[in-house]
C-alpha cells in the first residue's frame, strides 16, 4: 500500500454510482477531443489502434486461442496475436496451474476449472483477477495439459479478453436508440479497421448519455491506456483504502482495471460507526489510510513541543485515536467490515479482496453465507481437495480448508483406484502420504494461529510501550509546567516586595 500522497496522479477519472453498486467510468487519461464533424454511418475509425494486432505465420503448436464462449463473443482468427506493451524485464515470472472442482450453484453443475497459483504471498493482483475470470468461465488456460503459464501469457489473454468483449454493433445500436429516441435518426456505431474487437464497453450512465461517436472514441482511447497498464498488474497497485465503506477506495487509473474486467473489489478495513470517536476521526475527518498516517505523524511531531496550544491538543488527541485504530486493526480487517462483507457481497459471485497489501479471490457461499478464500499457494498445487479457506475472523485463527464442494477435504478420495495393490504395500504408501498431507495442513493452520497470537502479543507490547512513553511525556510536561508556574510566582513575589520597599 502506497502511503505517499504526493505521487503523480494517473490521469483524470470520472465516477458514476449506479444502483448502489460500483459501476464506474474512468478516463484513464485525457480523452481525445471530439471530431469537428459527425462520422459517417459505418465509417471505420482511422486513428491508430490502441493495440496492434499482428498475424503469426507459424502459431505455436498445442496452444490455441483460449477465448471461451460469451454473449458478445466476436469472430477472431485463430492465429491472431495481441501485442501488449511490457514493462517487465529480467526472468519471466511463471505460475503453476492447478485444476479444481468448481460447483456453480445457479446451475448445480460441477466442472473442472484451471486456476493459477503463486509461490509467494505477494501483492500480485494479476492472480486474483485471472482467477475470477477463470471461475466465471470468461477465460480458460489452454491447452488442457498445460502446467505452467508465464506472466506474458496471462497479460496477452487479458488483453484479448478486453478486445473480444467490446460492444457489438447490435449492442451499441440498441444503447444509442434508447438514449436518443427523441432524435429523428439514431446514430449507428462505427467499426474499426479490424472489426469492432478493438473497442471495449464500460457500463456507465455517462456513456449512455453521450453521442455514439464520442462514446466509441472514448472507448478506444481508454482501451489504449488500459492495455498499457496491464503489465503493472505483476508487482502490485497503489491502493489507498477509505475506512467508511468496504467498496470505497481512492480512485486511480490502476483500480479502474477492475471495472474494465467487471470484477468487484472489496476490503474489510472499516470503522464501526458505534465507536463514535474513532469513526469521527478516522472515517469522517481523515477518511483514507494516507490521511490517517499523516494524522499520526503530525501528533508525533508535537511530542517535542513544550507549549501546546488548544489546536495542538486536538491534533494530539486525534493522532492517538488514529494510532490506536491502526494498532488494533493491524490485520487490516475489522469484525464490522467482515459483517459488512457477509451482508453486502453477492452470493456465488467471485470477487477480489484487498487485505494486507495482498489481492485474493473470495466467494460468498450462497447457502451458508460464509466467506471463502481461494487457495492459491503453489505448495498445495497437487492437493485438488484443498480449494477454499474459510474467512471467519479477523486474524484467520479459526480458518479451515475445504474442497471444491465446500466440504472438509477427504484426502482418501484423491487416491486413484488402480494404484491399490493386492499385497497392501501400495495402500500403506498412500496412507502414509495422505497422513503427511493432512499433517501439513494441520501444521499450516497451527502456524497461522501462532503467528496471529505473536502479532497480538507484539501489538500489546507496542501499545504498552507507547502508553508508558506518553505517560512519561505528560509527567515531564506537568513537571515543567509546575516549575514554570513556581518561577512565575517567585517573580511576582519579588516584584511585590520591591514595590513595598520602594
């Protein structure tokens, strides 16, 4: 999480709330000026396309284009390839592929879905976004026997997704007719030289109210900026959490990527309104994480100051409240935020969850309303029965692993039937292996509980040290004030004595 508010902005943005949910239109950079004259009907756009497409004469074997069927899927040549600008240098980042059992509660159908894992608990939002698209069926990893994917492969697939899920001519015509039904002649949607795959739809009231030509130009311009931001998904994004709502973040061009992919982004670092003083200082006055840090820093600078004004006392009080909130919510999750997630999130709809500078893929169970986090640890890539991890408390001390059916994993079911030998030796080997696997899971849970306990102990020690320091500082100020008052009293007495003598 970036705490530097002085970083340059990433372009202008515009946000429109619709129906209480987060549907935003972000201008990733200054939109191009509208043309002087209307575009002729069905006239191709002649501006430079946002994403250059080249035709590969020798496509790689066993690696077909992995676009799945979608409502607005457009025809695409199998050998077309999207070129995405890359800021990545050095060795290619690779991600292990894991096959899980995914149950769609709407259709009650179970199917195998391939997701990507990571070997470090890093901030990579790429993994979270891709896994949401995999679970929704919008993307697939191909060929089916592929075990490893690279960062470049995933970025190309995401770029292709944006290009192939743009508005079709029928969709744009319908939208334009709805918004311009009072006009004599509704405008039609221009197409690009490479078909309308080079545009992308961003759902917003603003787009529905604009003219078709400006709408298409804005799409193409935003898509160009979006494709340039895709490589940044590997290392992390600048996220400034706002503490009043689980949906509320400081809007940036990078976070607009979630809107482009129609992926919900939530956090659970929310202040409980019943804690009125903390809510007033943290949520209302400061608002965001960066502002809370600045409030704490301002209060720390007052420790060396002896003469406090009334404003200084207010800033010191607010700094203590803000510091206490950060210490008490070191896991960046509150019970109030956890309850808000359970009450607000749409069941059976995967979303991205931001916590502790990490992006995870979460799902709300439609029947139990429990929150479950997709397990993306590459160390468990071979454990097909370890798919979800429950999220029931703020430090995950009571979390448990579950399989694709949200049942506790039954490791014995993972044994192939043809591996059971008549002499029983194979059964013993597999029983030992399964016992070790279960022990690894139990050890991981125990380590997590121990880490949570150690964090609590460390936080309590820090709070005690801070309280002791504050007490010492108050005593020093009181002592200094008493000495100052005594000196002033002596001066007054001497002045009175001089007056009497004279």
